[in-house]
C-alpha cells in the first residue's frame, strides 16, 4: 500500500549491473519506466486493483537479455473521507 498510489520497486540484481546494462520496468505488460542504469523505481499514481510487474535487463544495444518472472501486486487506497457508522 503506497501513499497516493505511489509504489516503490526495488530489484535485487546479482551480480550487479554492468556499466552498459539498463533496466526497464513493465506494469501490466506496458513499459512504465524508460530503461535506466538503476535497480530502484518509483511508479506514481497506480490505480487501485491488481497489477503485474516485470523488469527487463537490456544490453548496450537495447536487446532484452533477461526478464524477471511476473509479480502480482494489489494496490489499496484508504478512504480518509469515510464517515464512521453507528
């Protein structure tokens, strides 16, 4: 559960990224983040519900070298305007 639907994604990459490698993040099969030399991403404003995340490791030529298994997450948002019942 992230603040306002903002989700932090941190990848455990072993061995570490080579200088010529980039990682991109897919959300529900669509590129969410451009390829960057990082293992941490912030996905802003995700809608509530089920989402599937995957990361792809790209080589210097932009070719996909590795892809993570899909990970399913559920985004929940608390309703702070809800009136107490009773």
